[in-house]
C-alpha cells in the first residue's frame, strides 16, 4: 500500500490515542505537575478538543486520498 493515506491514518491514530489519554486524565482526576507548576485540567480539555478535531480531519483526508487514487481517468486513444 504505497498511498499517502497510510501516513495520514497513522497520524490520525496517534492523535486519537493522545486525545484518549487526556480524556482519561480529566475523567480520572489525575493531577499533573511540570516542575513546580501544576497543569490544570482545563488545558487537558482544550487538548481533547484540538486532538479530536485533528484526528477526525486527518482520517477524512486519508479517506479522500484513497478515493482519488482509485479513480483513474480513462486512457487517451493513441494517435
């Protein structure tokens, strides 16, 4: 499968897994601290929305890329 859709689908799955990880942090009330600064859960909520949008967008682009590749234009007759 030498289609750019494979790369788009892999990226989509990675964004989806990151989205699920942030969603699990929100639901599980897990606290996160970077150095001495606590990271609030509202930033994870923003990340969930952005990552979910990227996941869906890349998946749709991958679907369109495969459809375009499958549609081969008719061959021109030899002159």
